[in-house]
C-alpha cells in the first residue's frame, strides 16, 4: 500500500469540505452501524477464532458500546458542531465573539488488540462524527478481527474517506513517516512513546490511551461478598486482558483471609468449568503472552487457580497471596488473569506506595467510609475509576475516558471524544461603524485610565 498516496487522497477529499457537512457525517455513522449490525455473525466468528471470545462478551464489551456511541453521536453531532456564542467584552464593543467547532483533517487511528473492535472502531467513529477522514490501523495480533474490519470498511467506504490499513510494526512505521492532523493511539507505554516522537516531528496533536498498573483498595468496612463479586467479574473479564482491569488488590490486613475466601467462592461460582476454556472464559492472545504470564504465576504464591495449558493458551483465574511490592508480578502491568493481593497494616503506607509509582489508568476503592474515599480521591492521581465497583465507569459515555501521566494523554468517549478530534476556532467579529480611539496613539494618561477601568 502506498501510504503517501492514501494520505494525499484523504487530504484532497477533506479539502472539498464534504466531511464538514453534518448530514454527511450522520449518514456515514448510520451506514457504519448498519454494516456492523448486518455483519454481526462475521464479527463474532472472527473474534472467536482469534482468542475464543464469546458472542456474549463480544456484544457486551465491544458491539453494544459501539452502537451506543454511534447513536450518541447521531443525536448530538449537530448540537456539538454548532457555533457557540460567548460574550465579546466591553473592550471590543460592538463586536460578537463565537467559537467554531472545526474538524482537524486527516486522522490516523492505531488500535490495540485486547478489545479489537471497540478500541479500533470507537476512535474512528468519533473522528468521523467530528468531521474528519480516517486511516485506521488495527492491531495485527488478532488476525481475523483485523481482516474482517478491513473487509467491512474497505468494501463499503472510499479510501479517500475511511480506510483500514492492516499490518504490524513495519506498516505502522511507514504510516508514521507522514504528517496527520491527529493521531489517536491505544496501546502500551513503550509504543506510546514511539508514536509521540513520530507525531512531534510534525507537531501533530495526539491522544495516547496507554496502560499501567491499576490498584484496587479494599478497606475493612467493605461489603466483602459484593466486593469479591465485582472484582472477580472485572478482573477475569476478557481473561484479564483489559487496560482498566484491577491489576492488583491492596486489602486491609484485618480482613485479608475473609477477602481471599470471598474471592475464591466467587470464582468457583462464576467459572464452573475453571480448568478449561468455555464460553465464559477467553484464551490468552498468543503464546508469547502466555509464557510471560506463566512465569508470573510461577514466581508467586498461588492461593487459588494457577492452572496452565500452553497448547490451549489457557490460564485459569488465579489469585496470588502474600505478595509484596518488590515481587516480579508487581513490576509491570499484568494484562492477564492473575490477581495479586497485598495486605496492609496502615492505609497511609499503601497510599504512599501507589503514589511512588507512575500514575495509573484506573483506581478502585471499596469502602463505605466517605471520608477515606474523599481523601483517596484527593491524594491519588489516576485516569478514572470507581467507588465500590471496577471497570464499569467506562460504560458511561458522559465520563471522559483516558489516562494521566504515564497512563496517557487526552481522553475520549462521547463529547470528550468529539472534542479530541475537533479544533475550537475562536472568532471576534466586528462591524465597521464604530471604533473608539482609546487604544491608538497618541497615548495619554486619560486613555490608560479608561482602559484600566474597562479591564479591571
Ligand atoms: P502495543 O503497544 O504493543 O500495540 C498497539 C499498536 O501499536 C498495534 O496496532 C501495533 O501494531 C502497534 N505497534 C506495536 N509496536 C510498534 C512499534 N514499535 N512501532 C509502531 N507501532 C507499533 O499494545 P497492545 O499489546 O496491542 O495492547 C496492550 C497495551 O495497551 C496495554 O499496556 C494496555 O494497558 C494498553 N491499552 C490501553 C487502553 C486504553 O484505553 N488506555 C486500552 C487497551 C489497551
């Protein structure tokens, strides 16, 4: 694929101003939804082939979110694109001031593999709603989902408007040699740095949706049964291959054993057939990740689970206990179905350990004590999170989704996404009929006093 030609074609098309038309955008969003709906079976089949993701999880964690956001954009694109009047101020009397929502232009979206449809198509759809053209590069690891997205998009949209480029590192590097008006990347921190450097050459704005180790605090007053239920669901969803998954738990020592027992009971109740893959549980994406995760299981003290099957790329829901911050499992983001549990005597000490590490993408707090919750929210910096729940904050499109510090730059979902693909152009609009003389030379004390009166 000639990337330069593709980019040039998209730039030419963008310059026709057709994508700026709201009806055009809405018709494209409707078209994408119809294509996804008509081809759901193909989408389910492809993702099952890649890592045995079930129809249930594919619908609930990928397609339903896409449909919801498409409808949200269809409903709001017109409103969000409207010229927004603001006060002009006395200094500029008799002018008007307004803000124009302007699409950025040609955008590049690079997706991650773990929610292959959602993480590729949602930024792409958002960019389209904001009036841009899109080149989408899905992750190459889930081969079949990448193929099906390329087929559905490239068969139905002209390449000068919305086009999927398949490939891995090599193809991404080629894409990154060129200038875009926006790059939206989802993936790991090391690759995020590569993307940021490539974008910097052209001063291209970026949104970087990265990862990290997201802590979960379980305090002594938490409802343990409900806490275990919500943590087990969110941790082992997608077999732990979720960027906002509770990476590890910090539990008050006084309830450690009761909490471990509650986790065990919950896993046993949720995953009946916990020794092999079934429709409730996914494979690890590839052997490389399986081997990395197996070493983590073997490096710690397994409290529950720990069953490994390399051929099936299966790791059962696993709890590690007696974990310390210096253990192997605490070095990098786990990104698999292993939950380390660290107990603490003093909450302040646990907080300062978290604070000494890079700002996480998410943080979860299980407690009824509003004072402690408020304090944790004030003292810890993280992308987003939940109180007495995990992961579910992502489902509310009114909450901007993104990281801070090492966990990312910028955010999306709903209006936040629309904003990230939009330039807000500020305009002062004046008539010819009036121009006070006070700012013009010759300057005088009196003119300064009037200006001072107006400004202060
Ligand atoms: P990755 O960084 O390996 O790959 C992401 C994309 O970058 C892929 O499309 C890949 O082809 C491309 N890529 C890989 N190496 C490259 C290179 N050297 N040069 C240019 N492009 C390259 O990430 P991944 O393994 O697909 O995803 C896992 C990571 O993504 C985890 O850290 C996870 O936390 C993070 N993640 C974040 C979010 C979020 O919304 N914040 C969502 C999902 C995953």
